[in-house]
């Protein structure tokens, strides 16, 4: 079971955000951030990918210690997306502050839909 933060919007309804690591943010990277309207972080991911990793690979192609720099580039990319996966859901919750969403409760459930169903059933009773 996972912990989900449940938010309610007056017109859009409920939203469940998992507490913890975001595998979609880790594997999909910038696409996940753009899907969730985290444009600055999505652009930062693209910028890091193009200029950061490419720069390290370019330096590796020029120097004699080529493979060492390529491994460094891969390690940096892995580190970057690991941090993104660790922080993604927290950033998503943080962006709801100041919007019409209000935090309802923290629920234990297997899926986000199950968490929302638990809240709806609780509110009916």
C-alpha cells in the first residue's frame, strides 16, 4: 500500500498524488514534467540533457580518457533523474499551494483511483 495525498478542487474534483519516488518522472523525464505543467523543470531537464551530458561527451571525444568521461556523463544523468524522481511528487504538491485545490486527507491505497474512491465513500457515509 502507498500513501496518497488527496486534494479536492471545487469544479475539477479529486486529485491523488503519491507520496514518495515517482517512477514516471525518473523514466519519462522532461515529458512527465511537461504533462504535469512543470514547464521550468521540464526545460531544465532538456537543457541538462543537451548541454550538460553532451558537453561532457564532447570533452571525452577530445581527450584521451574518453570512456571515463562518458561514464561521468551517464552518472550525472542518472543522478539528475534520480533527484527528479525523488522530488517530483513533492514539487507537484507544492505547486497546488495557492490554487483552488485544498488538501483533504492522506490515504493508504494501492492505486490513485482507489484512494479517491475511499475518500468519496467516506464522504458519503
